[in-house]
C-alpha cells in the first residue's frame, strides 16, 4: 500500500449507517462544556460580581483588608477615581486601588456630607 492510497483510505467518508451519528460524537463535548460552565465559569462570575459590589460600596470608616494582607481603616474615598486613602497606623496613610481590596471587615453607616 502506498502513501497516497493509505491517505485516501484514511480520509474516506464512512457509511453513516455503520457507526454512531454526528450527534453521538458531539454530545460528550457539549456535556463537558455545560459542566464547565456550571462548575467553574458561573461561580467565578458571581464571585467577581460580589467583589465589584463590595468594592463599589466602600465608605469612609470601613475597616478593609488589602490583597497584600494589610489591614487599615478607610479615611477618604477619592471621587472620580478608583482609589481610597487607608490609614494603617496613627499618621500613616497610603493610597490603595479599590480593586486590590480583598475584604471589608466592618461596614459603617454612610458618612454625612460636610
């Protein structure tokens, strides 16, 4: 058998009645995609949405934890940007990007505008 006849035999169309149909071949892949969606993708989307809501609701006086594990108290939310001022100790304040906040430990009541 030469190389061209071997390739021709390999790529010949099979008789549809001789084996499982196209749906039977694709069904396991569709099932895997559905399982991945419900076990991996959807929970991650919900977790991301919950984190975005938490970050958007940060107010002055909240105790927060950054992604680096630093715990501090929010002293100022910079309007128009995604930054907050966090007080780590007396007189020590740092600017932190809101997206790096991993947890809001204690929520406060909305601060009054002065």
